[in-house]
C-alpha cells in the first residue's frame, strides 16, 4: 500500500479534527494540573507516538514537571503488535517520585503495562497514565486502565497526531481510522 497523505486519507475516516483533539488534551491538562500541583512529577513520554500529545499536554499543564522519555515499541513500524522492545529507558530518577506516563494510544495495554510496572519496580511513589486515545474493545490486559483519557477510538487501526501507519502520517494533525 502507498502512503501519501492523499492515499491514506482516501482509505480512512476522520474521527477527530485538530481542534477536537486539542480541546480533549486541554481538558486532560486541567485534571492533571489539579492532581499533580506542587509535586514536580516525572513527565514520561512514550516515544515515538506520544511526542505530539506530550508536547501539547505539557504546554497546557501550567505546573512544573521533569521531562524524560522512554522508547519502547511493540509494533516495530507495522500495524500488528508483537513482543515489546525497549529502545531507551528513562534517565531521570524514578525512585521516590510521582510519575505521569504519557502515550498516544492505549490499545491492548501491553506497552503501558510494561512501562508502568518498570516504574513501580524502580520505586515510583505513584504512576498515573495519560492516554490521548483509548481503543474500544475487550482485549486490554487485565488491571490496566488510563487515569486520564482524551478520546475513545473504535476497534480499527488509527493514525495521526503522533500515531503512525508503517512510520508514515504521524504529523497529520487530526485522528483517522483505516476503513475496514
Ligand atoms: O496498547 P498496546 O497494544 O501496547 O499499543 C499501544 C502502543 O503502540 C504504539 O507504539 P508502537 O509500538 O507502535 O511504537 P511508536 O510509539 O513508535 O509508534 C503506541 O504508541 C503505544 O505505545
Ligand atoms: N498508530 C497506531 N498505533 C497503535 N498501537 C496500537 N494500536 C495502534 C493503532 O491503532 N494505531
């Protein structure tokens, strides 16, 4: 399949335009600000998908945070998940700190679960999850829920606003779902 923006847009439905995505992120920022005010949390973005969401969320937060990132990939630039590969673990001190995990999508939850469990093993005082989107199905790993949810998406492959299709289209400003 070719991956020009035009070809991808023709093969997909727009779920949320840029305004809708950013309004949802701004609503999340308000809740997170209240919960973390005065705590100087580690703001841990999951790369690559979380980068656009993380940037917008951080700029809207209005509280001081320490930035860091992890790079863990399960999809390896493809559209089906497999084993999780850690490409970078965080450099920030996690022990004794509150952590906010920031990711573009909670799908089956394996990625966020692995990172959350790792942070807990490092001695984080609390680990909260901010997911820009949550996919609607019943295949999520048990016990994993996002504390802050931006938007829900259907059980289809989605892309845009950080989310890729075979490493294309992350920088489309809206969120799209491939047609079935
Ligand atoms: O809930 P899951 O089923 O584990 O899937 C969600 C993960 O999949 C994507 O990452 P991916 O591995 O594609 O890497 P990327 O962030 O570089 O796109 C996305 O950014 C999430 O981290
Ligand atoms: N881009 C993208 N990444 C994912 N990771 C898990 N599910 C998805 C999805 O639907 N789209």
